[in-house]
């Protein structure tokens, strides 16, 4: 009995220490933010270049009409997309072509939100067994994904309704994260994801996209709630944050954008372990002509990819689930696209079944609305040479590298913006 109580006491003490460490870290963050507020302007700072130079005079831009999820524009699903996804016996292929027939028979009634036609009805095991004969050979997480393929509207647990309320946003960083990655999020906040008014009056905002802790992880709900209130940049939905739910995360983010931030010019979607060069991204976006800007979908493009059939790997796709090639798509570590495309991307997602690999699903969605991805050599989602990974000069002309841990991110950002750096 004494050993039992001793063990309980040790666990309790350890839990308390975890909370103390986390909240002390937040206290350090608050102190850092206060210190940042007192950093001198570019004209007087001799130690480092500021990340964002605040400008008081901004040019007024013509406001465009907002689009909400309840008032979507007409949708056309490209013939090439339809023809490139083969009609065969695979479950996903059958489901897609069934939805396309439903779309075609609906007389293109696209001004009303299609969400009203779809209801969260978890697929029964009997239905799945009838349609997928070898479903018992699927990994357990696949089973959870398949049962919830029709559940597209989880409640928002933490919203940020004022994120885009004050100004027209030029660039929004939308970063995929999970509850336990606080340190990664904080590294982004203190470096390339820092919000503010950048050169030429370009407004930048940041949000982190989260679900709830997965079933096998301890609940971090209270800590996440505190973080959301403290930094006002967490968007959290009520679904388990797993790899196979990243497509759902994409869908609910598009809906949030149309609700809360419909006039954003460009969106950067990326992981919380990438290193982005904010000024290089802004420079690239400003260099685009209107036609390029309105149809932008760019990153490191993966072409001629096909499903991987090895059940031991993360990206495994059973042949009975999907059969056919993948469209060209931007690597999910980080890519850019035009905010002008948000209504169509959200709309078409109701007619393309959720796919367990989110960047492949994005490629399908863009292709379905007639957008071809554009390769940009500044995106290195598979990283660069090992000997160059700590070299700030090498990163000056890159837009993104993947992967970097928080310490590497902080060090690289500091060195890149040092007044002593000569490249």
C-alpha cells in the first residue's frame, strides 16, 4: 500500500512540474513580447534588422464583395480531372464518380451552400465491409478515417473572429500543428510567422490549425485554451488531430476563411516544422502579374506520383481503396495559393471524397477547378544539402525549407537578420 501511495505521489508531482514549466514558458513569452515592443525602428537599430517595420500610412485598397459559405459562386468541375480519375472498382473511385453524377444532376445549383445536402452519417462497418472486401486488412486508423468520411462540420472549440477584422490581409500564414507542439508554434511566432505590417505596407497574419489531442495522448484542452486566449492565433476544432484527418482540417479551414477572412490576397499553408523566408515570399508575391496572382498555386511540385502500396509506410494506400495516378501537387510541407480561389476550393471539396493524404487531396481539388500548379525552385520541402542547413546566406533566396526544429529556426532567423551578416 505504501508503494502504491508513493507511486501516486511521484506521478502527481511530475504532473505539477509539467504545468509549472509550461506556464513559466508562457511568462517568458509575455516578457519577450514586451521586449519586442520596445525594439527601436530600422533607423536606430544597430544590432539586427527588424522582422516587420511598422508603417503608419497605408494605401486604401478597393474592397471586393465578401463570399460566405452560404453564397458560393457557380462551380465547374474540369473535364480533365474527371477523365484522369479512372472509373474502376476501388472504393474511393466509385465514391468520387457517384458524387460527380450527383453534381451533374443537380442543375448546378451552386449558389446555395452544398453543405446542406450532406450530413454527418458515420459509415457503418456493414456498409464498409460490403464495399471493401478486404477492409479487415486495413490499418486501424484507416477504419476510423473511413467511418468519418462524411463528417465535414465539426464544432469550432477556439475561434479567432477578429483575426482579419481591422485591415485587408495580404498574406495569411496558416500553419498545421497539433496540441503538443507548443514549442514549434512559439518559434514560428517569434520568427517568420510574426504578425505585422511589412515593407510596402503589406499586412501579414498567422493562425495555427489544430484538432484535439488524439485518443492515445493525454488531454491538453486546458493548456490549449490558455494558449488560444494568450496569443489569439489558435483555431481548434472538435476532431482528433491525426494524420488521416488533415484533409478534414483543410476543409474546415477553407470554411473558416470564407466566414472570417474572405478578402485575404494570398495564403501560405505549411507545417509547424518548416522554416519560411517571409520577406522573400512577400517579394515573390508582389512580383506576380494580375493573371498569375489570381490563379496562384505554387510550391515544390510532385509530378507523376502514384499510390504507395507498402502497409508499413505512413503514406500507404490500399489498392481496394484507390486505384489510379495522382495529379501534380505541391508538397504539403508548405505552398502558396491565391485567396481568390478559396470559394471554389471549398465548394468543390463537397464533390471530392476526403482522401487520407492531404497534399494529394489538394492537388485533386486544384485540378478539379482548373488550376495547374506552378513549380518554384525556392521551395525545398525535402530539405537542402546537409552542409548548407546552418548557412544563412544559402537561405536568403529560398522561400521555404523543411524540416527545422525550434532551436534551428530561432538560430537561423537570428543569423539571417544580423547586421553583421555579409553574403
